[in-house]
């Protein structure tokens, strides 16, 4: 995805609609292109698909793009802010879209499109077109000095942990690692991701657990001993 997005962002812009619109076009075309490549290159059969959550960081912005029920949350000070909204079949606007197109949402161990898929958007899963679509939702968040970290994870984490709990664990681990400036060669962000993964597995999460944590604080340099 990162390669496709970089290429789409680099394409020549023919209008002056602003940088936010340019990112929206780049993300939308990237997700569509990734979906087409999965299909045309026969990367996976039509009954296979994936969610995708992507974040682009600049010095002043966090730009997120989500397709499915993976999620990005921002830990800012003592707050945990969701940057994406899960695209679930029973979300009111998604339910209306699916039913308007002649689809059905059936409660089978949770709301599922035709009783099969527990998300309403994805890359792949072409056997459920036109109800499952590869169209992302894009958000913009201005960064500030209180930003601690960014958590991007699949529903294997969010099925067993709330945003607030994940944020509190992340803040606790980051605070401890920064205070003692651990010299084990493992980044603070990786330790947070490992902790969240272990907790989700300990709670018997039954879905894929993929977690990326981005430390948003500048790295502190060790002070030389006097």
C-alpha cells in the first residue's frame, strides 16, 4: 500500500483544489488500484480480502485512510482519540448503502453482509460486490506537542480491548521506557505493540492481531556521564 500511495501522490495534479483534496484523491485511487491488482494479478481468490488502515505523518498532520474494521487511534495527553470509524455492516450509513443496492445484513455471530462478512468495506472479497467496496474514508488531524503515539491495529485487538484501554497501556509503557531510557535495543513503540499483542492473545482474541505503534515524541538523547 505504501508504494502505491507514494506513486499516486506523485502523479501530476491538474487542478488547484488544495492539499487535502489531493490526499483524498491519492488515497481513493490507491485503494482502488490495490484492489484491482489483487484481482488482475490473481494474488488471491475472489473469496479472500483484507481490511487496510494507512497513516501518513508529516511534521504538522496525521492523515489516515481506512477501509474495513481495522482502526487508528491517537494518544494525545490523557486522551485517546479515534481517527477512523469502523466500517461495519450495521453502521447506519453502511447498512443503508448495502440495502439500497439490494444486499442484506444478517446477524450471524454479529452483523454480517449476507451472514458472511463482518465488515462492509475491504480490498478483495469480490464475490460480495457491489455491497463490499474498496472505498476508504479519509481523516485529517493536526499534530500538537501532547501527541504521544499512534496505534494502528486490526480487529483482533479491538474485539477484546477498548480504545481507552489500549491508550492507557501505551502511555504507561512509553512513560516507563522513556524514564529509564532502556538500552536493550528495542524501541518503545515496539514494546507497546508487543504488550498489546500479548494481552489480546491472553484474552483469546479469535481474529488476526496486527499492530503497529508509532512513537510521536522526539527521541531523547542520553546525557553523557560526568
